[in-house]
């Protein structure tokens, strides 16, 4: 039997979603509490929906880093995360596409899962500023959890902190994560070198 993940959310959270998010279901209990789970455990459960992306006013060629420089800088300062690291994560996660939606339901520039966005206090997961700030806050929490080890923080960002813990605080042996971490680190090191050369 698969383990069941249950998150209790206020009724103010889920009605904002309108496109199906793969793998999550919701139901309302007799007391009016909204239940979010990864297992459809009865006929009263329906797929979680994601909101249709609100049109974002961005300059043409918005897949370029320059379109989000100010937002990344602000989030980096607010959450004490290296600016170059945020740019590296965005590059690998979404290629700077603010409307990116993965098959697993990850959203936006930082590819936040809806549950993570709720946990990080993101009001509008599709809004670039909110998405970047939420992703930066999450990344900072992972860096704190893994005592400043950027490699492990990135592995946790991709595979989840539980996976990193379960594999002895090492990069989990998942093909996607094994490729993801070096890619982000390469972008990060390149951006650091470019900044130092200025």
C-alpha cells in the first residue's frame, strides 16, 4: 500500500486552482476542512486543480535572464541566497519561462510544487516575483537544513529533503537528480566567474 500524504489546508487555498495537478486529490470533510492527499481514498476525492496562468506582462524575449534580474536580486537579498545561485536554478528549472508547467505540476520560473508554494507563503504561484521569492525562501531553508552544503540543498530542491536524508545526506541515486545537481552547479560557477571578471 502506498503511503498517504495528507495536508490540511484552509478553504481559502484550493479554490484558486483550475488545471489538474498530477498526483494530488482533494476532499472536504464533514467539518468543512479541506483535505489534500496523494491517494484517492474514496469517491468524495477529486483531482487538485491549478489555476489557469494569469497573462504576465513581460518584455519580448522574456526567456532572457535580464527580464528578471531585479526580481532575482530582490529575492536573493531578502532570503540571503546567492543571486547567481538563484539564476542558475531558474535557468535549469524553467529556462526563464514564467509560465512553465511541468508534467508533475511544478509551476513557473522556480518550478514550485503547489504544496511547497503554500508552505512558503506564496500568494500567487504564477506571479514571477512571488514564484522567485518563494523558491528562494525554500532554497534557503534547504541550505540551512543541510548546513550550507549547496550540493545537498540542490539535491533536496530536486528530489525532496527526505530523499537526501534517507540516502545518508548524499545526492540520491536518481538519474534526474544526478544530472540536475551538476547542471545547476555549472551554471552557478559560470555566473560567479563572469561576475568576478567584471
